[in-house]
């Protein structure tokens, strides 16, 4: 196996497994700490860690005004207005339901990925795989009925965050940004942390802050693994893998999130959900396997 192929598979494994577990850990964190301040602390710790690594590697933060403007845009779309809504939604929805709503990222990224100078047209097999994967996710979190109730607003908020994340991802893929990956993620996290902190202050979260060991452990896990490590792997994949293949993380993550939610939080895992997991894997295979194999 070549080093580039090993990096590709390793990056996918990190994105699948770590972000799959992040729904459970975040669910624990936002029930122990205020959601925006929890996210701000996570991003701050991750940003400082990545900044140290970037300095060690000789990478520099953005230098031009153009690059800083892009960094602010990416921080708003990929941290503040995507992660922030998801954290709020996790206070009111089961972790596997938020995972389902985030699965729509795959369709948004694949569709938006056809646009721009680096647009990649989708093959019929990819469309079938993406739609199959979304159907599998629907089965995965289905409780027997779908209805509009008091949770509808939180569902819309989580979905809006998924759309904003997808827009940021595609703009990043198409952008000419003179910043190396680790330094990019350091700046992204630090700017995102500032935005989330301001949001937490404006919404009155400061008086709710408390030094909860449970919440702080969740914050450290999210900072080190879900932010510092996985955002770096994700940024590499955006630049080096097909967007429809990168988008499959939004199918695999809910499968992992649902199993962990069932085991740790006692969330439901019914026979239709088990079928959904199998359908998800089939959809991922159609999108990711080479043509000569699939």
C-alpha cells in the first residue's frame, strides 16, 4: 500500500470513527455545560494545540487580508453557524436524531460539489449510492412514525447547520488560500472559538457556566480528537479525494452514533434501524469502491 493510499484510508477512518462518536460525547457535554461555551472551549483548546503543531512544522498563519477574510468566512460556516446549532439541538433531541439530520450533509456536499471551477460531475452510481445512503439513515433513526411536534424547530436548526457546513466545505475546496493545512485549522478553530464565545455571552450562557468534570472531559475529547485531529484529516480529504466520497462520512457517522447512543445513553435501536445500517454500508460501497470492483 502506497503512503498516499494509506493516508487516504487513515483519514477516512478518523473522520468516520471520531466524528461518529462525537454525537455521543457532545450530547454528554451540552447537558453538563452551556452549549455555545462548551463548543467555544473545545475550539479554543483545539486551536491552541494546532497552533503549536503548526509552529513546530514551520507553518505560518494567514498573512494577507484576502486570506484572513476567507478564514473568517470558514470559521463562521464550518464552526459558528454549523457546530453552534448542532450543540443547541443536542440539548433537545436524541443524539441519533441529530446524526440523521447531519446525514443530509452528504447530499448537500455532493450536489454543491458539481459547482464551481473544480466541480466534479456525479456518476449515476454515485447518485444511487448517495440516495441509498440517505434512505438507510432514515431507517436507522426511525421510531415508527414521523410527525411535526415541539421538536420541529430544533430539527430545522440542526438541518440549517448542516447546510451551512456544506457551503463552507465547497467554498474551501474551490478557494485559493495560501495557508497550509495545520495552520489553516488552527486559525479556523481560534476564530470559531471567538465567535462561539461571543454567541454564548450574547445568549446569556456565562451565568450558567460551572466547572463540571463530566463536561470538561467531554470538551477535551472533542478538542483533541474531534477538532484538532479530525478537522485536519477532513481538510486533507477535501483537497485530495472526490467530494462524493468525502460526503459518505455523513452516512457512516449516524450509524456509529446510533449504536453508541443505544449502548451508552439507552436510545432506541430497533430492527428497522439495523436494516438501515446495512443499507448505509451498501450506499457507501457504491460511492467509494473503485469502478472495477463495485
